[in-house]
């Protein structure tokens, strides 16, 4: 398989779906925090198996950003560089994909939070649900540093950051294409912004352009005669890296190190987004490049990833609102049955949403504005 013949990285689509579900597991705490004193990390359903998601699922957002960087450089960088895709077309392509479901969930959560607050006296999880933050969400600017905190459909903060990244990406590609030094410069700037100024935006910039660097490395390795050997070596390193990560988190060694030497602990836990995630993307891309399509059967997880990501908080809000009416307490969500029920609703709902709402709206908007 040549680089030009790669039509879709099914394994990366599947990885995006796994990352979305990782965030859902991480946010399971939303349903338990509503009962102070009941919550404990180890009490969550099937903790012994799912501990990595419950403890570090929030890091999957960095995987999202890096995957976006890889895919966007693959699909758009040269087209933008040579003027084939102008800014207006690029933004319409992205907004037609992201905005309809964002708007629908924003309105649903606004209504749900109003009903929840009228009964409980406070909002569910995300408190900044006023007119100002509604406007920020409406403009996809809820996490650009203008906000007081997370609001409405809180997980959409990462999508808001991505919208800002698209502008930065377009400008970088228009001026520099896939030049290594500019991508590396953007990564460094991102980490500086993350550490010194504003965490969400800096985190997004660093991880996104790190994904771009991975794409640049992939284009070089894919042309090597020994590319199959390289792909196998990368795959082995990826497996070893994930096994090491499972040991660090499962054994508690990382937490012990963080308590004894905070800086060393912080660096240890940054190894995943800085090293393991890029390695995983590169290993899967190279393996699929050499062996043909891989992960095609589970790539549907990538198709529904945006829906599962945006729908999981509204569904949690509905669960939390219904509990008192059914005479139940949040302790219910310590039960494995509640986790199974939640995913049994979320995944089919996401699939239906993708097929019957996201795709039709995307096609209609593109016909209308392009």
C-alpha cells in the first residue's frame, strides 16, 4: 500500500472512538458526586478492570487533539498551502460537521439545567449557565479564556478549543505548509501557554501540532524500504508503553512518586500525551499503511465518537434528574448494572444521532453554503 492509496485510517477512527468512551468513563464521577460522602474512586463499577479510565480518562482529550492534528495535516495541509481549500470553505466544512449537534445539545442542556435547578436549587455539575456563557457556547467560544468556568454541556470545551485550533492550523499551513520547524515551534508555544497562561488552549495547541509532527514523521517512514520492520517495532513499543502505563496507574507507583517528588510525578503523567499517544498514532498508521485496512469493523466507534462525546452529559443530566422521581439515590450508580444501562442507551442513541441527524444536517449545510 502506498501513502497515496490510503483512503481512511480505520484504526485511528477506532482509536478516536475509544478516546471518546474513555472520557465518558472518566465523567462517571458526575453521577456519584451528587451524593457527598458516597463517592470513592475504587467504588465505581468494575474498577479493577476499568481503573485506567476512571483515574486517567481525562487525558484522552490530548489523544483527540493529536489525532486531529495528524488527520488534518493528512487531509488539508497541502490543499490549504496551495489555495485549493480557502478559509471560507474550510470553516464551512468544519462547522457543518460540528455545529448542528453542538447547538442541539446546548439547547437540551440549557432546558435540562433549568428544570434541574428549579427542583434542586443548583445546577448539575457545571454551574455557569447564565446568558453570557450561553452566548459563549453559541459562538463556540466557551473555552477561549473568556469564561468564568465550564458551563452548559461542559465536555464541549475541547471542541471549542478545536475551533480556535482550526484557525491557527489554517494560518500555519497557508504560510508554512508542513515545515517541521513551524510545527515544532507551535508545540513549544502550546506547552508554554499551557503552563503559564491558559491551560485548555495551550493543551490543545501542543497536542494538535504534536499530531502534525507525527504525520510528518509518518510520511518519511512510509517511504522507507524497511517500513514493515519499522511498523512492527513501533507496534511492539506501543504495546510495551501501554503495559507500563497500566502498571504505573494500577500499582499506585505514579501517585507515590508524585507525592514524594511533585515535579517528577507531573512529568511522569505527561509522558502519555507527549510520548505514548503520538507513538500509538504513529504505530497504528504505519501498521495500517503496510498491512492494509486495520480496525475496519470497530471504526464505527469513530463515526459515533462526536455524538457519544456530546450526548453523554445530557444523558447523565437526565439520569440525575429522574432519580428522585423514581425514589432512588446516586448510590445506584455504584452498580455495574447502571453502567451497562447507561452505555446500552448511549451507544445506540449516538449511532441514531450520527445517521439521522449529524449526516443529514452536514450534507444540507454543505449543499446550502458550498
